[in-house]
């Protein structure tokens, strides 16, 4: 999900996983809320109980008299998983028909075997370029669990420990609370429990700032309580991944190739956008405009590569699922240290309070969503989304050695999450429990709606006049977003921001308030730019509405 999700943000992105609690015997809509400010107690979970669940199959645990916490009371009859796999063509075609999403690819692993791997639809609308199992998609926030496996590999090699402070490997790294800046660990960042706000750094990426610049500016972000509150922060996790790469004396992109992609033969997988861009068999991003799907945007996520920058095919992702479900082994060889990998599956923090007093709580591990489903089984999952055209999801039942990956080339409308939910319903319960797409499509529509002060409004019929253009023109500064200029160009005011000097035309709204349209992954529809006029008759400051979520959006004249 991947990065900008108004009230609840998406990717890698970001996305994060949506599973809203629904009053039903079976509820499986999980919430990965990125911007809410709900104070929750950190979860004290024991690795022993979770690892028992991870290591032991349901039937095996029961037969061996294993711990009750590792056994589901809802047995899966013989052949039921096979029947679920046999239903995938129908499920995929139905969701593509209902949503119109141009292309999709799916793979399923069961008992260390790839039992399904197939593509549907096209890589680009208006063409006959078919999606197949080798088609490369941008993963968005599914990059997070993939990257967590990379970090686990580095931990197993002794390069770092999950408990190492990020500042140990990133010279000069700090946060607005010096204590947190010194003590925040790689695990804290991968669990989204640093206290950084969910949108930290995302808009800087849209303006063209690189990874180093964004990580440095995290020091200016306000913090919520350390290790107490869950906020899904792409660049917090990215700082954790960057620390691991620095400790290894390499780049994140090369570390991922060395630790994971190479050993598993994931030849279509990369953490560099340039590799995706030059691939011939790649799926383009698509957005829905009215009833049409269009390949309108390009998304270059290198700045947040550990969080949302990987690309892959379902053929390759199936190899990763095999490794995950074998606790770090691949073709009988231990590639990733088991103990380090299992730490990613321990609940490190609750993602929010239960929706009702009788609802189950969802958790986050290290780069991985962790929950206990209606059958009492451990379920690992993650979703990813780019608002400009990608939606992805993975889900695993470790006790059954079952995993699924779904990649699509359409903006998030609930397709990938619905398919994983429908498949696991069939695998565990023998029937689809509800119309997941009907529910989730509404959730995503609400998330993507403009929440700004000008949303769904028309300009006043008789607005108060603006000042002369010269009153607004000039140079301004902002410690977080950097320098800005207001210039007069072709008879209208233009706001110029970022290292790439991105130009945003301003349209008068009322008095000293103007509107503008953001661009990029965090484009949120019409937003306000409001000037304050000083005693000299010139603008002293201006506030960009969508930059001001954490009170960092004021630019001051220099």
C-alpha cells in the first residue's frame, strides 16, 4: 500500500494491509492504519508460543501432543486446499470482470511445491501484451516483508542484530527526541513503533529528495510515544534497511541481491527501479478514470527501496514463499537463519485496538502483518499499493505450509486483498465467507477520497480579491521541505518546490487562499495554499495544506 492514503495510507505502501474487523463468525479484513493517532500498549508477546505455531503443522502438533496454542480446532479436510487452488481461475476472472483491473498474476505454494502460477489480462491496456508468470510487477509495500527477509539474512550472518540502534550504522542519524534517535533499533523501524508519523518523508520523495536527504530530515518530524504507538512509516523502515546495508558495507539494492534474490534464483527480482524499467516483460501502472483504466503514470520508488522499491514476478515470489514457509530453507539448504527469520513473525506491536470488545486484535511483526484468524491459525500477510497504479498482496498459513501472492497492475481498489481472502476462505473453511470485493472496494474508495478543506467545493461566486502578484512573489524557506519560490508566470502565480524545482500553478480561491493540485504518489486532489500578509503589504508566510499534517507546512519569506 504504497505511500499516500489520506485518512488511512496505502504501500509498499503502502499498503500496508486492510482488514477491517467485521461482526461475523469469520472476519478477515485487517487494518494497517498509517495516520491514526491511537495510543496503544506495546504487546508483550513470547517468541516461544509463536515459534511453536510457526514450526509445527496443525495435524502434526495435535498428533505429537504439541502445545494447544499451535493447534487449530477447525480442521482442514483432505483435498480442500487442492479444491481452493482449482478455484483460482474462476476467482481471478470474476474479480477482473468486476473491477476491470487490466492485469493480474497469482502463485500458490503448498508443502514446498509451487502448485499454481499463472497470469491474467494484459500488461498494458489497449495492447495484447499478455501477463504471464514471469511478468514483472512493482511490489509496492510487499517490498517490506521481502526486505525483512533480507535483514534476517544479515542478522544470521552476524552483520547486525535486530536490536542494534540505527544510529550505530548511520552517522549523524537522530530524531526530534535525542533519546529516541540514539536508541531506536532496526527492529523498532521494521515494526513501525519508532513514534514517527505515518507520512514521515513521503511528500519529500514526491518533491524529488533522495533517500539520504529524507532520512536526515526525519529528525524534524514530531514523535508520538516511543515503542507504544504504531504508525506505518515508509521512511522509518527505510532508515532501518539503510542501516543494515551500511553495516554490510554495501547498498541496500546489492545486499538484497546477495542475501536473497541471488541464492533463490530470483532472476526477475530487483530493488532498483532501473531494472524494472528496462525489463521487456513488465506490467505498467494503471489508474481508473471513471470507468476506464489508463496507463498514465510512472512511479520511481528508489528513495524508499527497502519499503516499497522492489519489483518481481509471481514465479520469483513463489520461491520466496517456499523459503518463508520452510523457515529459511530453500531446496534443503538453510539460506536465511531460522531464529532471525522467526523474529519477523512475532507480534511486536498491535496495529490498533479491536474494532469491538469481542473482535480479535491484529499485530505487526518485523515488516510483516501478524494475526490469528477465525480458525485460530497464525496468518502472516502484507499488502502493497501505489495510488498511481499498483496493488499487491501476500498471505501465508505457516501451519499448513500454504502461501499465496497476488500482483496486479491497477491502482488499489481491493482486488489483490479480496483474492487472497477468498482463496484462504476456501482453503480453511471450504467456502467464501463473504463478498470481500464489495466490502473492500468501498474501503479503498473512501481512503482515496480527497480529505482536504477544498474537496468537493466550488470557488466562491464573489471571492475576496487577492493581493497584487508582487505581494506574494519571492523566496521562502522551510526547514523540512526546503526552499520555495512564488513566481509570476504567464499571468498566474506558480509555486516552485523541491530539488527538481517542481512547478505548481496556483489558482485564486478566496482572499489570500489559493488552490493547487499536488502530483505524484501522494497526490490528494485539490489542496489549499494560504498566505499571511505582513505589515509591509507583502506575504510573510504561506502554508501548504497537505504539507501541514504534522505542522511542518509553513514557508517563511527570506
